[in-house]
C-alpha cells in the first residue's frame, strides 16, 4: 500500500520529549513518508529536540518560541525556500498554580499567558506559515474535552482550548479558499510529561477507561494516526472540525 504522506513536508510544533503527542505524530508522519521539520522552544530544549529529530530522521530542526514575533518571522523566512504541506500545533502552557487554584482565582497575567501560548499561537503560526503552504495544505491543532466541559483542575487551560477551537474555525473559514484545511484533534487523557505534572492523573485515566465506550484509554499512536488522516488526501473534505480520539468518552452523559 502506498504511503499516505509520501512527498509531503510537515512542520510539527510541540515535540518536547518521547512522550509528547507531537512525537507520536512525528513518528506516524515519518512512517507515512512525510519529510519532517521540527521546532523547539528555547536553547534549553534544543539538544533534546535535535536528538529526537535524529531518531525520526527529520530534515530540519528550527527554533520557534511562539511568544516571540521575531522567531515566528525567522521561521517563516527559513521556510521560504521550500514548501509546507502540513502543520501540527501541539503546544500549550499555563502556570502550574492556575491548574490547582479555583478557576475564579485566575490572575489576569495567568489567563493571558495560557491564551497566548495555547491559543493565540495557532493564529500566529498559521499567519507565518500560510504563505509557504501548498494548495491542499492542512493545519491540525491538539485540543482537549476541557474546552467545552468542566474538567476538574483544567481551569484556565479549558478556556484557552475553547479559544483554540474557535480560532481553528475562523482560520478554517479564512484559509479554506486557498485550499488550506484547519482542524483540531481532541485527544483523551494521555500520560505525557505535561499530564504527569497533574495531581492524581492516574485516577483520571482510570475514570475514563472505566466509562469510555471502548473501555480503555487513548494511545498516542491512535492520536497520531488520526493526525495522519487529517494531513493526508484522505482528509481532503474535512475542515473546521474537532475530531475526538478519546475511546468515545465525550459521548457519555452520565
Ligand atoms: C491538565 C490539567 C488538569 C487536568 C488535566 C490536564 N487533564 C488532562 C490534562 C484531565 C488530560 C492534560 N492536558 C490535556 C493539557 O492540556 C495540559 C496542559 C498543561 C499542563 C501543564 C503542567 C505543567 C505546567 N503547566 C502546564 N500547562 C499546560 O507547569
């Protein structure tokens, strides 16, 4: 069978370590024949991401702190020589304390930070990369159920994911006429590094596995294969969509 992303180039933001969903997505994209461009945030992450990029056979590793306009401009400049077919946005951050305090206590600065890194970054990246994107390009962002439902402690991140999903729809509307599709994957809980930091995460995983229609948790490879679909020509009719890859958990009302 022919590979689904043969001849395509993918820019993947958010590979931080081997547990990252972005890492699983990069592996699946490489398996399907895509050329990979990875980004890292800050010098501290550079070596780690370069190591992972070598394992993946990535073509290039580029700096991209999404809070710095200058780095986004440089990213756009570095990409100008080539073309990008697919972008994966797998970036989020909130102050740790904002994931524990009551949501009503969220500070102005903490709210703004979560929005900037986790939601506005999709707009900034889309603007930077759209000029080098091919007709039939795609942008996929990672979201979570906490965007539309109240999940204990998700708090300011839930509001940021709501903004991310809304931004995805506006971008889908504006970039659609140029052939660029924009979607979200809403993944079930996965024990990534940023989830490990969450108190009682194991009980969250157990709760979902007991109730989800498939009676199990989500594997990174399942999220990655959905990302392959969206980035491939098989996804050509899909834009403005939130695709749940969560063992069906979101359909349960009780
Ligand atoms: C995060 C917090 C609370 C509940 C949570 C999560 N559940 C899940 C997550 C149920 C699945 C993981 N998730 C979907 C995220 O988007 C995580 C984002 C995040 C995590 C951290 C931890 C360390 C830190 N800042 C963070 N910012 C964002 O300092």
